[in-house]
C-alpha cells in the first residue's frame, strides 16, 4: 500500500435557498483556498463528483472545471456520484503510482429541483420507479423495519436529530435550524420533519498527496489507512432493511477499529443507529461532531464532507484515528468507509 493522505479540506457555507451562484462560482473560492493552503497551483490529477439530473444540464461537470483551470490540458475524471467516490478513484490511481497529488471535489444545488422526483430516476425502471416512490418514503420503510427489530422509539430518533442540530450551530458551514420538537409533524411516518436531512446547496474540496509530498505539504497529514466501498442489492425488497451489510463489509475491509471520531453520512435519524451497529461504533466514539447531514445536506458533496471533517480532526490534533462514511442509493444501498490516522503505514 502506498501512503496517501488528506492534506487539505475546504467547504462552502451551505444554503437552503438558491443564492443565484453558478456551480463554478461556488467552487472557485474553496479551490483557491486549498491551493493557497497547500502551495500547489497545478495538481497531477483532478476528479469530481456531481449529478447532471440534479444540476439540470448534461456534462455539468465540464463547466465546473472552469473553477480549476483546464489549460494547459489537465488529467481529469468525473463520477456521477457523491464526491467521496471521486476521492476513491483518485486514491486508486495514486496507489498505481500514476500521480502524487490530486484535487477532489463534489458539488450540488438541490434548490433547483425536487430531490424526491430526481432520485426516483435512480430506481429500478421496471418495478420500483414506476410506482413514483421517493427516497423519504423508502427511508420510512427502513426506519419502521429497524424500529421493529431493535425496539427503538421515536424519542430515540428525536435525540439523534436534536444532537445533530445543536452540533450544527457550532459549525459555521451548517444551516441554522430550530430545535426539533416531539410534536413535530410527520414527513412520512415514523419519520418526522426533523428526522429528514436538511437539503442545501454546497460544495467541498479535498487535496490528496502521497508519501513525502504529504509531509511536505501538511504538518499533520490525515493518512488513509483503509478505504473500501460495497453495495447491497439494488432492490430494497430483497434485503434486510434493518441492517446494512455493505457498511459492515466496507468497515471490516477498511480496518474500522479503534475509532475516536466518526463522521457518518446519515440523511435520516434512524440511519445513524444502523450504520453505528454495522461499524460496531460504541458509545465512546464521538459521532458527527460537525452536525452531519441532519444539520446540512449539500447533496453530492455531503459524503465527501464527512471524509473532510474526519480528516480535520486529525489535522487539528483533536483525534488520532477517525472514520469518514459516505452512502448513495435508496436505504443505504451503497456505502464507502474511509479510516484516517495521524500515523502512516510507513
């Protein structure tokens, strides 16, 4: 394994409404920020994550490259996924020895459309999508299944949402959300409005560096000691929704032990319980000190932000071993786990 580390991380101040910024305008300030932070003006490789359905334009990632600067020609790639998967692609290429530095970013503007209609396009086009089912309704089915198996109550979900929103108030990038209330209206039972992640426009960027380059760039690099992603069956009807087997497998292969801080890409309150169980995170692990997606959910960047927030705890010296988690698809279908450490393999 080649030593690769997260050496810089930046994100936008997320917004619940469309502020009229083009994706390039969202990205340019934070890309400039990491360039100044690392002293690198031109990276060996650039990889981005976004969703054309969300942006409402084909090949939207091409115009976003204006924030990077594509001349002279650069080595570049894109994934139609959360930016966390773009980071995985960059990490794999660096393992092959192709590059020493990489710029990774993710961006999205859910304010431009309806996520519940857009995400329906991800589902099976023959059986599931024609039903018109949305991601919140499917999440509610999963919540019901988990609560039935575990005995978890709505008050337990409320406690997760309350902790997330309080933590979000201390995060300058999160939304300013009111405290959840026990008598709040249901979105889709058993999920209440505060149990559903707050949609936001936003972007994030991470810089990866390998070996001695990481040590030269960053005083305390966040070394990627393990990273893996797995997928459950596409159809929610053929798996146990009360568990996340793909998260468990990804966590095992990434070496998710001894974790002090975990940033989990949980977009519904009940998902925190499922992911914590799959990763075997005990009560001694600090979960989502940033507030997580329940405090601000910049779609297509929220998973990458979890990795960045986990790395920031290493950079600051607050923790020596952290975990970032990202998910995609209905009911935690696809899951990526990244374990970070203040010490490299070498």
